[in-house]
């Protein structure tokens, strides 16, 4: 029983933190109202890892006949030289850490954030019944609304034991960690780097990888 409890706790661990997942280095570039970063650092199993900002783009969503600006996305990877821009998901296994920051230009409630993520996962044939994916979507649902003018961060890290971890930081600074098997990062990041679920995601992906 103790082993089972310990295992469950290692799968999902939530906490509030003053420090953010990424410590970013501001650049002089802006997109919409967002000041972009040139790089960032994060901590992986006690070691500081530097991430390079690969690119940024606008995520717009068509509502009726109007394209609504939702967020600016910034993509970071630990080793840009190993990122295959033609097929970025295939090179997730070559990155010790990868992150995406979503800078929201408007308030979006948790249900709609989760709905958009689910649509993208389904588009990429990722099972919503997968245990780790369920935990991730649960963190999104419980994370509350994405606040205008703040950033939501998803960080994927490869661990020494072969497992992978997704850290989800809400716009209010609450962090949830999900530990799963190899391939978890590829599944979650298919939301942005896989087959686009709509034209807005397609344009965001193209801009981040150009």
C-alpha cells in the first residue's frame, strides 16, 4: 500500500511557488503587447539548464467570422541544433528540456483552455484516456482561467531514470507536475507542434518554427 501511495504521489504533485518554472531573458523584440525573450533557464533534477527561444507567434481563434487574438506563444528548447523544424515532434526525444509560454491577450476560462487542448490532442490521435494525459488535462481544468496579461507555461523535461515530466504553471503561479513514461512530452507538445487542429494553430506553429 505504501508503494502504491508513493507511486501515485510521484505521478501528480501540485504546489504553489513564488519562483516560476522559467527565468527568462528579455529581448528588445515585441509581438502584439508581449516583450519576447531571447533565452531562459530552468532547473532539471538540481541542474540549471539553459533554453534557447526558437521563435514566437500569435494564436488566433476564429469566432463566428472574426479572428480573435488569444495568446502569443514562445517556444524554447535546450538544444536548438537538434530541433528538426520540419518534424519537431520527432526531435522531442533529443531535448533534455522543452517549454512553451502562452502570453494571454484576453481572459480565457479553464474549460475553454482545456477544450482547445483536447481538440489538438484528438487531432494528433493522442488518447485522452492515457493516464498521464488525463492528469495533464485535469491540471488544466483545475488551474483556473488564463488571465489577460499573464503567461501560462508548459515545461517538459527528460529525467535520469528514463521517465518524462510535464510541469504546468498557471497564470497565477500554481504549478502541477506530472511524471510519466517516455513519450509524454511528445504527446503534450503535439498540441502546438503536431498536426494543427485549426488554422490558428497552424499559423502559430509556422511562426514559432520559421
